[in-house]
C-alpha cells in the first residue's frame, strides 16, 4: 500500500514536505522576479503541492523494480527518464499556473516570465522526483529487511516447534503403552520374542534421543530408523503388518531432518493397516529424480471409513519441510478409497 | 481360594495377538475364569458372544471395521463388558455406555481381578436399552459416520452416506439404503441426535431424510407437501419439517 494511504502520520509527513517545497519555490520566485510575497507564495505553494502529489507516484515505480538489483543500468535509466519527463510536465504546469494568475489578476505577477525560472523549475522537478524515488526506495528497503527478519524468526520457531513435536510424536504414549502391553503378553508364552521386543524398543528410543541433537541425517539412516519402528509394530500386529522397503542407492546420502518420515509411517499403521482385518503391506520407497529425492510412503486402508485422522501428522511433516527447505520441498498426498500415498520431495543436500 | 467365587466364562476381543496373550495370561493368573473364546475382530466377537453366552467380554477399543464401542452397542444388553485399551481418553465414554470397568494397557493382575469382581457384582443388575448405549457411545458433538445393526450373529455396517432415509416403525427404525431395508432397535429421536444435522433432516414425525437424496418438494394439498427423492420415492413432509428443510437449503 502506498505510504500516503497507510495512516495519518505518513500523510502529514508528505503534506509537510510538499508545503516546504512550495515555499522554497515561492522564495525562488521572490528572489528572481519582482513580485510580492503573497504573489510568490500563491504561485509556489500550489505548484509545490501539485508536484509533490504527482511525485508520490514514484512509489509505484520503485515498487515495480526489485530492490535487489541485478541489472543496475536499467532501473537507473528508468528513474532518470521518468524524472526528466516529470520535470518537463511540471515546469509546463508551472507556466500555465503563472499565466492563469497573471491573466485573472489573482495576484500581482509580471506578465513576462523570468527565463531562468522555467529552467529552475525543470531542474527542481527532476531533482524532486529523484528525491522521492530515493526516499521511497529507503522505505522499501526497511520494510523488506523487517519482513525478512520476521520470516527468519517464524521459520526458526516452526523448526523448533517441529523438533519438539517430532520428539513427542516419537514418544507417542500410545505407541509406548501398546509396545509394553505386547511385551507383557509375550513374557509367559514367548519370552524370547518379549526380549527381542525390549531390545527393539530400547534401540529405537536410544537413537531417537541421540538424534534430538542433530539437525540432519542421511536418508539411509532415516529409513533404517523407520524400519526399526515398523519392526516394533510388526511384533504387535504380527502377520497383519507387512513392510516393503526399496532404497535407491543414488538417494541414500541425501540429508533430511531426523524422524521426518515418522508421522507418515505412524499414519500408515494407525489409519491404514490397523483398519483392515486382514492387514496389509506398507511400502517405503526412495528414488532420485534429477536434483531431487522423492520418498513415497504407501499403505492400503479401509475404503468404508470416512473419518480419518486429524491431519496433525501431515501438518508436522509440512512444517518441518518448510522450515528446513523452504519452498524447495513438498509433501503431496494421494487419498484413494482403499489406499493412501504420501510423497515427500526434497532437494538433494549431500554430506 | 474362596469356594463361593463363581467361575466367570470370558471372551477376549483384541485385534493384536500379543494383547490377547496379555489378557489371557492375566485371566489365568487371577483364576476362577474360564476362557471360552478369543476373537480378533468385532464381527467374530458378536458371533462368539451370540453362540457361547459368556459372563464377561474383555474388549479392545481400537479395532478394524467395528470398534469396541460399536461392539458394545450391539452386545451391551446381553453381556457385561470390560474395556481394555491403551487410550485413557476413552475412559469417560466407557462408563457412560455402562461398561463395567476400564483397564489401561498394560494392566496388573490386581486391577484385572478388581474388574472381574465388579462383573460378579454387576451381573444381577438390569442393563440399559441399546438405544441409550448407542446415544452415549459417541463423544458429545461427534456425529456417527456409520451405523451398526445386529441381526442375530450377523452384523451390518452401514456407512451413513449410503442411507437414503430412515423411517420410524413402532420401537424400531428402518434404514432404507439402495433399495434395501434394515431394522434397528432404536427410536428415531435418538438416531436424529447422533447423525449430522446438516445432512439428515427430520422432515416428518416418522421420517429422517438424507438431504442429498432429495430431488424436489411438491405441494400435495393445502399445507401438505411431499418430498420426492432421486429414485422416485415419495415421503410426507410436515409443516415443521418443511421449515427445517427450508432452513437447511
């Protein structure tokens, strides 16, 4: 929005500048021509306000050129040309105004205009316009800096938030309680399996605690972690939960935030395989496409269930992607009647 | 062991095998229980309970196709239910639907024994009607997205978007869906409260209409209208029903 339209303070500032400019013109007239103070000001002040109002349009010109100039010549040439055209039109308007005042006898001005005055008006117009451009450019730069700072802060907050949520998601109490319950059930009938489950759970939790300190891990490591989680769930669900993993070697070293995929596989279990009496297989696939890595998590699900999850898990993944990769990463979902597919695309960042 | 303690015949329902093992082992530890059935889903549970008439059902909440609350809605009148779940947020609802007790996974043998004692005390009491259970079986504010109906050992699961309209018939409601009719022991008023009010409109004292099936409303006589559905079915619309319909449209 144009600064004039923002609030009263900006408007007042503009008007003050215009009036001061008008008085300076009046002063100039008084110095060059034999005219009364009243006549000089009657000529100068309206002309100054008109010029100021017209020069405020420079805002739109500065807005239309990016503040981070890659091409320096073109914007400067544009501004200069605009300033010269502005100066000429304004000086012409000044001549008209002079004639109007003189012809209708509004004030006591000499019939002949001082030739130097017109040249001075042209110069003032050009300089005034360039001044307006610079002032607006300054305002624009301040605003961009403020916006960038706020964006950086927001992204940092989102990152922290995501880390916290990821950690909490990993320690989903229901996952823990269900795992402990499985162990409790296995102790008497299948103690070996119970011990194995304790081992799996301890490994998974220990890794999660260590990873809390790193901001990036290799995709290979992330997939291993995910597989570990699924092995624990496989003890719970038995033959109902199948897992199929395919990691493309070209994508193995790409870097991702730790536990990025966790909410996706959790959903695949809870809202997918767990909703089917016969169960199903969760697919985990990574591949490299050009300078991007695509990770796909797919699962079958009950086609009749209408109410699904809250989208909380997907939201976490989206926020973490945005905080880590900005616009370069994406999460796309494909909700089909009897299946679900989530696809994470990240730019390649190798260690 | 006290000779007076009655042996309870129990059925275990959980879709996870280790979880069934945990309950089985718990019951064996507590004693005075005979395990007469183990089921991996709600359909099996309804069938087994119908066949063996147990004294108690130990029921998981989160299961595929038919969750624990739906199983209780179908069986509640016949058998005391003890919920066994990892989710403590279901506890309040569990007591609202008159579950005898609520065990959190993993549970101790003492806690299980206490639950079974409650079952022994509770057996003499009369259970509330299924309609009451059905009404309470969902958290307030949440609407049903499927209706479960039991026909002996058979269970019908009817997604609400498949329902054309519901008709009151004495103490029953008749669900009309794609030309078929399914009866359920419930009142239309109870049902109306559980369905999404933006989708199902009470167009008449005896009719609840899925608004997506409505083709048009015609004036039949003075102050009397009929709703014509997409398949040509005609249903009476009362004056207040017409007002509700207009509000929604």
